[in-house]
C-alpha cells in the first residue's frame, strides 16, 4: 500500500484541537511545549477561555476525551492539509520522527500510518494527552507510535530521530533557542527540524496577531541554536508557513 493509501484509510479521522495548559498561571508563554492541536484555530477565545493579548486564562486539559470530542472537526483538514505537508517532506518509510506538541495525535497518527517501517514519538507536556495518545495508538494497532511526556525546556526525545515536527506550537514556547539546542542533541546526522506555524496578521484561523512569532524571528532563533534554513515554503498552507531547518556538519 502506498503512502497516499495509508492516509486515505484514515477516512474522516477525528481532528483534535487541544491547547496548552500553563506551567504557571498568567502568561500563555509560560507554558513550554504543549499540543499543536490548538483551539486558537477557531478564534473563539471567549468560548474556550483563550488568550486576550499576551496574557490568558487557561483551562487544564486533563480530560483528554472531553477535549478530543469537543474539538473533533474534519474541516481542519481543508486548511491544515496534513497529506500535503507530509508529501512535501518526502519522508523515507523508515524515518524516525518526534512530533513535539502531539496532543491527541492529529499528525502523530498520520505519521505512524505514513511510515510503516519508521517510528513516531509523540511528545507533550500534558500527562493526560500522553495517556490518551498511547491508548489511541493501542486501539488503532499503531505499534510504531508511542507518546512521551516532555518538559517545557526539554523534549525528552528518547533516541536520535530523523525529523522533529513542531506544528502550531512554536508560538507557545519559551526560551526557544535553548530548547532547540536540546532538540539538536537528539537529531540524527542529516536530520531536520520542521516548524509549521501561523502567518502574521489577522486571519480567520489561528491565534490573534499579538500571539504570533514573525517568520523572520523564527529563522533567527533557529539559526542562533545552530541550524540552517533548508526550506522556506509560505505557499503550501493558507494560514501557516512551513520552515525546514538542518544542522550543518561539524
């Protein structure tokens, strides 16, 4: 079965838009790396108790089933274009991936099906998201998917990986340059870091403009962490830019 068939077999897979909980109360950026299944995608901040300016009141996302059911919305596929993202990355079947901010598995599950000979680590700082994704992997027979608990300043990737995927999560991170220096310690030779995050300005999908990190700043921060920009695709997705970074040989 080819990759497209693997993804097509998901049918109307559940789309889970789950946000970050705070490490400390107050500022949204005090949470390190959380879920890229992000309720910012709806801009319904009053409904979800989301950000107003740079500060926010957040729910804890301890009941993953509740949030997964609430945020299931196949309409996300139309703008997130997960198949197109994976095709753009031209992954080998045996690729090892760390999906940072994996939440309940929007990309992690697809990756596990896309990479029949590879392995996917879902990394999240919310313990209940980790539990949920591990149970989901077991129910769906995905033996090449495992969720791990990360820390706000350390992803805790258990072994070297070929690809680190960070979707809709970068703008939540704090001390990003240091964080990605730690990521580099678990990046296999020739490995890549992929950042997918929201375009600047007011859009119908994504966080408010003041929450976003300018694309140029993302590039500068990753370069400060020792990476080089390998791909800059701002056309593939309607609301997000796709940036790919590599570590130059020492």
